[in-house]
């Protein structure tokens, strides 16, 4: 039986191949799949941090243009991936690049605020990646970046006919991930991610519990008023983390 990291690498390859067959009409102008051009670093992330059972799995929506789109890691703000997670490697290019949203990999100087906040909280609370990943894991539900010119489009804004095959592929991947990691908790980072996790996983595992934290996006006024404290309080209130 394969170990969890190997199983999740195989699952990520299957997801990569499935979503590569999908087509998205205007106004979407560009679609980036970091599981293609940033596979080297994404595979490292799984090999290093997806070993063994996890008590808590955090699930985000999809890559941000200055996070996973640049590094291949969920919420992958460059400094967090390089300096805290200790990952590096080759980042290629999407098939068609949007000049308004170039992929610069670890040379990207724009900070992904959501990733800075998320990984910053974990670093502050747990100190080391080893301590955090002993019981936790972070994944994205959808691996694709959707752009309308220079504007980031989230998958919930796609037409229903385009969402259906995308959600089916992403549901299958999340089901595989949860079977492999056997968490007690799946925590949606934001409302949509929690909704998709509940839909995909309801009835998949006995006793699996669901929760949510506020999305750390700077577009959220609430997130800009102390996201780390709000997320910590929510996780303690739900029984995911202990106080202190």
C-alpha cells in the first residue's frame, strides 16, 4: 500500500490531467495550472509534508496570482514557501501567459497577503513546519487560476456548465486526499471552500467534522482587522485547537 505522500502525488497528477482537459470561455482570457508548470515544488511539498495521518486539513478555494500561481504551494506566498517551508525548485511557465499577471516564481516581489497571513499564523503558533505538519495539512480545493485580463476570477463565479466538470474533478481529488490523510477535521478557509468540502465529503468518512475560518484575503474588511486572532478564536471555539 503506498504511503500517504505517494498516494497524494498520484492524486495530484490525476487532478492535473483532469483539469487540463477542461475549456473555459470568455470572459476568461487565461487559465494557469500550477500543477503543470510548478509541479517540481508542489511535489516537494507533498513529499515533505503529506506524510502520515493528519488530524486537521485546511482547504482553500484556489490559487492566488501571487501565491500558489508563483510557487505551486497552497497559499504559497514566496517568502513563506522559501523561508519557512524551506522549499525551492524550478518554476516553469503556463502555456499562455498573461502579461498583466506574469509567473515569476521565486523572483516574484508581490506578496500574497492571504498566504502571508495563513502561514504567518501557523509559524507563530507552532514555530516549525515539523510541529505544524505533525497534525495539520493545507490543500486547495481547485488548482486552477482564472484570469479575466488582469482580474482574478474565483471558480464560484464561473458559469454552471463550466463549474460542473471542474467541481467533479476537484471533489474526486479531495475525497482521495481525505481517505489518505484520515483527518478528524476539514476546515474550509472561507465559506465557499467549506461548502465544497461538505458537499464532496459528506458521508465519505465516519465522524468527520467540518469547520471554517474567515478567508484571510485583504479584500475582506473583517480579515484586515486582525485575521490571525479571529481565525485562532474560531478554531478554539469549534474545538479544533486548544486555547493558549
